[in-house]
């Protein structure tokens, strides 16, 4: 007998109190790069609880870069009996006593299987810097992010 549950079921998923906004950013710095890597990159943006209810509120922003051989979709990977990194982020920033913030997960995957974090004539513009610049110029994040001088 097949039973379909209306709510999400542990351990396969946990209800987020915030939300994940999936976007694609276009980076002119990566256009025509020597590796032929895409200049359009996926981006995950964690928005804390209350984000839509308080449209005038501004939030600090954290940019997260994965390590060597990491891809953006790996943030959804789950170890046995544990929440995945996106769910842990939600658990942290939705808890009392922790200031809510916007968390931007940036894609830096290259066709060589690594991540670009340094400018190089062999790989082109820094993926991390260009993706961060592209994502930081993304209106929804910047309009609601605190300026550096007020984030501390």
C-alpha cells in the first residue's frame, strides 16, 4: 500500500523556516573565458524567516564558496541522520539569539573539476569574485543587505 504524506518526512527533508531562492546570475567577467565555462551560473540565496513579512528590514549578507571539486548542488547533499548544510543554515539563522541574515551560496565549478578562486590566464577571471560581484549586484540581495559599515 502506497501512502502519500502531505508534509515533508524526516529523515529525507526538514521544513525550512526561511526559504531558498534559486537564481541564475550572468557574469560578464566570465563570458568567453579560456576554459569555455558558462558565464551564467546558478546561485542559491537563503532568506531568513520574516524576510517577506518585513520588506523594509535590511540584513547582513554572507557569501559561501565551496571548496575544491565542490559544486553548488552539493549543499543539498545529506549524510545519514543529519540535516544538509542548507537546513543547518536555516536552523542557525531561524533560532533565537542569532541575528538573521541573507546567505548567498555561489557556484564556482570549472570544467577542470575544481573551483576558481584566483585570477589566472589559463582559467580566466576569478569565478568566485565575478560570481560574487554578479550576485552582489543582484537587486534582491543588495536592496535588502546592510552596507559594510552598518553590518558589524
